[in-house]
C-alpha cells in the first residue's frame, strides 16, 4: 500500500480505454459475475396447424453476445437455432409480423464526444437493446483479374446493407489502397480503391445504423432460409400501431447469454467498445429501470463514492472511453484497482 512514486496524481487526463476499467468494475460489483442477459421470444396469437396466427415478439434486454463469438458456428448460428426451436414447437409459418421490443434501452446509439469521422468504423458501433453481431458487418475484398473489379462478400449475407464497390484489381507493382465508409445515418457502404492481383483477401468491419432493424432483418432472412414463411413485416414495437401486453402473450423460449465474467473478459482483453456501452446501459437498466448512458453513469458514480473513489472531478461520459470528453485522475484509477485487488 506504500506509494513508490507519484506524479500528477490528481491531474485530469483523457483516459481513453482505461475508462473500461471503471465500467467493468461497476458491472462486476453491481450486476455480479454470474449475471446473464435474457432475450425472450413470445407469440402474440394462436398457434394452429403449424401457423402462428399473429405476431412473433422478440424482447431484447441489451445482450451484446448475439453473434458467434461465444457460440461457435456461422455468424447467424443463434438465429438458426431459434428457427429450429420454432419448428420444433410446430411453427412453420408466421401470418403476422415480427416485432422487436427494444424499449429497455433508449435509442441514443452513439456516445457524446465521439468523433463523427469514426461513425462507420466497427469500434463506433451503436448500442441497442436488440443488437446482433456487434452491430457491424464484415466485408471481404478479394482480387479478381487485372483491370477487373474485385470480388466483394459480406458477412452476414444480408439485404440490410447496400454495398457499392469501385475496387479495381491492379498489377502487383501498383500501390494498394482501399477505403471503406458508410454514409451517415444510412446503411449504404462505399468501397473504393485498388487491390493487387497477388493480395490476400482484405477484411474490413463496418458498423451499421439502426440496430433493431438490422437484428430483425437478418432474423427474418434466416427464418425464411430455414423454411419458416413470414407473411408480415418487421418493425420495432415503438413504431408499431399495436399495444403489446405481455400478460396475454405465449412464451416460446428464452435465449441466455454467457455469464458476465466471460463478457467482461472480451470487453477488457479486446478493448471492445460496443460491449462497454451495452454494459453501461445494462447497469442503468438494472439499477434505475431504464437503459441509458446517463443512468449507467449515475449508478457507477454512486458506487465509486461508496468504495472510496472521489468522483467530484471524475468526468464519465461513456463506458468505453471513446469519448474525448472523459476525464479521470491517476489517483482515481489506482484507488479503483486497489479496491478490486483487496475485494478479491
């Protein structure tokens, strides 16, 4: 506990990803290391002769892990298993709509103080109560024949995004330059540049806009590939004209995430910004009943004061440290780590 050396111990610095230490510490203490997210599927209607005569409701609570990171297989592996579960329950057709209930979080996907230039990058993916594949897509650019367009593949293979590619295959003596960007507020992705003939495939990850509709679009596409007919449309409950009363719904099944301790490992070891923002809003949801960044920060600061970290001058704007407005002192970080070490 002795101080060996200190310099500027109480000076405020922009912490960058060190902010994740505060977010993950608060999550472990307030939520517990065995905390799991639950995504619930309900039928809003009668199931008869293999047909759901009504709507399918997906209720999201902010699970950041609906991807193949913890569940090996294809990117859409979880959705495929959901389709199998519906078929096992005798549902092969949905006459109504697929509605996503994303009401546990607010719809402020991006953080304050995030650079707008970063918006299309995977590390700036928006948060959402219904989120899929870190709210990003993977683009693989492979060379073709010289002077011909490069080959473009996206994963997941979905119509949710529109990709316009102007990448040309060039000789190995030419410079290779590839630029990928998404038009703000849209899911129109532009790829330009040159790729050498002998180049290995170039993989880029791009964030998407509107997490709920991304989730529902890919889910519907997977259902249809699995043979489930969907007669209706997709949409969030907030934009639907229906009032969903959960007491009247038929529970179909619940998907659970891996425990929080595994999620925290991904958050910190790989400095996953998306996970950090989801977790901060989850703290707000569990402590104050609504998943907002502001609620999450309020709960975190209350906790920090209780464990001996003076938050009078701590400026916490987001959970990941992507915001340039965050400010912490070295002493605050040391006190946080000391408390965690002693509370093992």
